[in-house]
């Protein structure tokens, strides 16, 4: 990161039901309104879960429920970095020492990840959202060591014959080879950062080659994405591109496209290579052109049951955050277009998708894994992480 954008102070609005703020009128006030709301929701979550201990991670809230489902932290739980990441962002905004103490505890509960063999590609989600933000805000050298050790584990999954990281070692047999999923793009951030901060320089080359190979095989010529690409692990030959969490092999799974938009924007941040910027804009424009009126995608853009299917607020939060960054890399007109779109997304999420009084999550109406019947129309912790990140990015831009 580490993202050098976000510091914040609060403007106080009353209670949970803050008045809505039109994006066109005052984006800075909208960002602060949203961040105040997130701060209140974070307090609620903390008081709900703290007695369970720091080894329990909030994952989701079912529709109609008001308490987080907690999961024990483990090597398989890809979502466990998001709650500490939320605490770091909330601390960045509020400067509240109690939130800082909690951010440290929940982050440090994940330290074991850096000392065990890589289970899969999600190491970046787990360690860079937690330790990455923690290091950015505190400069604690022990946090940096954890990030560097984890980057080395992530790099161990790289297959040079293919030119990508193996996303799911456990699915080799099932999928018919070395597999690389779109989500894996996000985990390159930890490799790029590590290469610039005391880790091996080759991590950056791994990240670049992974991004290039993914560009070739996880996308169609029209800029829409496949969730998964499968390769022969020995020859490196591409075998097939398909889906896992989307509607079909030919469809555009909303969060997959969102990971791509965020991922290629981040690649441009680290490399300044124009090809990543051009690609990020291409896949963003496809996504924007297919959104419904309220700017929040259905879980998959090609589900024939639309509009009678679940939305995915998490994809919208990921894209809103990415667009705020991307708006700073393109020309002025395009930048205004992307920023307007991000502001509309954030406004829509706040107005119609927030947890509010009945649910302590920031956002509801995300879709986890619809084909598996899992987390459909739920509040999910990663939606909250990218939502608060987007609000901080917006606030910082508008200062
Ligand atoms: N990385 C898994 C997901 O987006 O659901």
C-alpha cells in the first residue's frame, strides 16, 4: 500500500439514520457521513464479539438476523483479515485508542499464517488487509516481518511454466490442473509491496507475469471475465476457462469482474505500465455499461432470472473503491466519470443497502457463493471492508 491516501476526521451526524447527502451536492460530507455510520456500526460489532476472544472472526449475517456469525481463525478462512482491516480503517478515521487496541489484537491473532505452508492464494487478503494496514498506520517492524514472510509463502505457489500463482492447490484434481482465479489478482498487492519493502525483487516479476497471464486467459475479447483459468501444470498450456462462483462458464460473475477492476488498477499503481491502466479502463467500462439503474450489480450479470435474483453489494463496494483510485490515473473527463460513478455507488449503498439499526454490518445484500447456495443476500464482512476503504479514499480525495 501502502495506500498513501487515507487519513480522516469526523463530522458528527445524529444517530444511525443520518440524513442522506446528495453526491452531486457534497461528496466530502457524504464520505464523512458514511464513515461516522461505519464507526457506530464497528462499535456495535466490537461489543457483540469481543467477549468471544480474538481468535473468532466475524464472517456474515443472515437476512433478518442481527448478530454476526463468528468463525474460528484458521488457514482455510480467507475472510479473517477483513475485520482487523476494518478496525484499522476505522481507527484511521476516528483515532480512537480502543479501536486501535482491538485492531492490534485481531491482527496479531493471524500471525500464525506467516509461519505455515501456503494453503492457497488468499494470503494477501488475510495478511495485507490486517498487517498491511497495521504496518501502514503504525510502522511496527514486527508487522513488516509478518508481511514479508507471508509474501514468501504466496510466492511459493507460483508456477513459472504457467506464469501464475496456483490459487487453489486443493482443486487441482477437481478442475483438471493448475488453476488461477480472478480473485487472485488482489493478492498481487502484497507481492508488489514486499518487492519494494525488503522482500525479494522477483516478487514483482511474479506479480507482473501473473497479471499478464490472467489478462490473457481469464478474460474474453469483449472485456468480460471468466472466474477460473486451468492450465497443465507441467507444460503450462492453457486447458480451459470456466466458472466456479458465477452463473455459467460464459457469464460475467459480478465480484470476479470487480476483483479484476481493482486488481489491474492496483497493478498500474505499482508498475506505471500503461497496459494495466488501459486494461483496467476497458474492463471497468464493460462493467459500468451493464449496471442496473441503482449502480449495484446483480450477483452475475448474465443470470437469466434477473431482476428476481440477489444483488451483490460487495462487488459494488470493491468497484467503488477501485474507481476512486482509477479516477486519479486517467484524463480529467474520464476521471470525473469514474468518480461520479463511485459516488453514485456509495450513495446507493448507503441509502438502500446499509445494515442500519437492525443489523450491525455496514452493508447487507451481498452474495457469497450462489451456485453452492451459500451466503445469498447476506451481510458479508468483505463488503464492509471495501465500503469503508472507499469512503476513506473519497474523503481523502475531497480534502
Ligand atoms: N475470493 C472469494 C470470493 O470473492 O468469493
